[in-house]
C-alpha cells in the first residue's frame, strides 16, 4: 500500500473507532518545583503536552526502557516502576519461567538476572523523561507521569552493549507485555538476531522508539542501528534545541527519521536521587515514548500503529526541519485531538468516578492457579489496587498492573475483590467476582 492510500485508510479507521472511545482520564495539577526548568513540558511549542495532560497522564500503560538500568528508589521514579505480577520478590526462583530469577521490576540482560540497578546514570535520566512522578512536590515531571517503567538493562556501567543483548531485551519486554519500547541506543551495525527481534516486536503490536544518534550525520547516507532498520516497528527520533532547530550533534535523515523532539538542556532524574541536565537524541526519544503512552492511556482501544500514525500526522512541520525529518516535530496535544474528537474531549475534573470491572474464570481446578483481571475508567486518582481472595489480601499492585494469579488450594466457592485506593489510602472503587474451584482428579 502506498503512503497516500495508507494515510486515507488509517484516517478512516481512526474516524470509525472514535465513535466508541471511552472517556479519557483527567489530569492532576502539577506542583513540582523543577517543572519551570523543563522547557520541553512548559513551552507550548515544544511538545504540546499541556493539552494532552487534560485528557491523560499515561495511567495503565507500561513503557519498557532498554538502557543501563534505573535507580529504583529514586523518589521521583519509585512509584512508577513496573512490577512483574508473575514474580515473587526475593525467593531466588524464576516463578514465571521467563529465564530470569527475581525479575520483579525487569531483567538484567547482560547478567541474566533481575538486578536492574543503574551503574551509569543514562537509563535513570531517560526513565525520568518518560515517567517522573507529577504532583508529588519534588523534582520535575515526566511527559507521561502516571505510566509505568519496565526496566530492561542491556548496557553495562560504560553504557556499552551489543546487538544480541539488545535483541534479547526487546523480546523480554514484548513477552512481558510492553508495547512501547524506548531504545536510546545506537551502533554502526546490526545482526540477524536484532533484525528478528525488531520484527518480533512488530508482529506483537509493539513500537520501538529509537534514537537517531549524536554524530551529526545523515542516516539516509550512513546508517545507524537500530533506528535505520526499515521494519515498520521502528519509530526514529532526532533532537531539537529550544527554538525548534535541529540540535547540532543530532543525526538526521528524511527517509530514516520520523519525528523530532526536545533534546537540548533536558532536566531529568539521575543517580543519587538527584537531577541533572543532559542533551542528545537519547533525551528526545523518551519524549516520544511518553507521548505514545499518553495516547494509549486515553484510547486503550486503538492499536499502536494507529497511535503512531496520529503522532506522525499531527506533527508540526517547521521550516527549520525541512528536508531533515520525515514528518516533523512532536505535538502530542494535536495528536490527542486527532484520536479524541470534540465530542469526547472534556474539561478535567478532580472528582472523577472510577468505573471498575472485574473478570475471572468461572471455574478452576483446586490446586491450580486462578487469574483475576480488571479494567477501570477514570482511574487517574488511583494509586494502588488491593486484591483480596476470600477476604484476605493477596497483593497490593501499582495502578498500572491490572492482573493477578493465585493458587487455589481447596474446592468450593471463592471470591475475588479488587479495591482501588488513592495515595492516602482512601477507597475509590470496589468490585468483586465469585468463582468455583472444582475437586482435582
């Protein structure tokens, strides 16, 4: 299908799906003392995020950050770290049989374990751009401050790795359910296993947001990987400076690079529970990853290719980027308007009613595991989900996790209960579901 026919087809699909869209979650007011230093979030011409925030903060969406790891206890990141629902912390067992022991918050691909601590700082900075917590009275904000970060450590302390490790990291993230993968990594070569992993991601409906690189070169002439791979799962991002022009060190490419995003003087989280400024396309890519998370949270019914298309179609096209980037500069506010027509766009409210729906198998065998899942509308104020089985609390999960498995030991009738609570522990929603456990044979 040529570009023009593809554009018409995707536009038609967007229009039809818009009629059945769920109402978007409202935003919270920010009170972060460093937000005024984050020009990419406060300058209306930079990313358009202030409009998008009125509809979505990224709740319920997982973004995998494939990098040098993350400082898990950073105060601006700790509440937004993904937790693997299939892993029991600290028991030294690969509970979910994915090849990594105790991968509670992600996997260390370089050492084949669950130790994802950042020993470089690059990954922590990237993670904060995506999902530093908003409204907590400290630091700054991420572009998707309610999204969850899955940590996939593919780089060592010197921020070095290889294509095989990256390939394994991509497959891990996809298999664990991430559909937005941030890869702020570049190299001069690729490999069959990396090519296959990127194709695998695309086949599972995932988008790999890849940085352009910082060599100041034309990637249409001299490629860099993985951004130069032609697989449609790759979304290439270069960096702009304040004012809209291309960052001097940033790679470009009319056929290779899709979008530009802020990459100059970017304030974000760093090691030691601190904050720092960095520059480069590594900083630009996570703005696009976070933008996809905002769209995915507002329209969970839309697949990744349509959300990506919304970002591309709505990108601004300043003359400063003419001939350097395929589509233009990130404008997630315009993209949000594209996927949420005026009939669905609304003013944010602070007293949103949480609508909770719980599903579970009607019957299981005693001695086997039962799964409970739930969906929620208007969950912007939900901080945690408390999951109870027969009146006993099984687990407390962060808002972005909406699935749990537990072993049922005895036959009879059992009852799941899911309770949504805010940051102060107040109940916002409660829903229960009964099921039966049959005697084993």
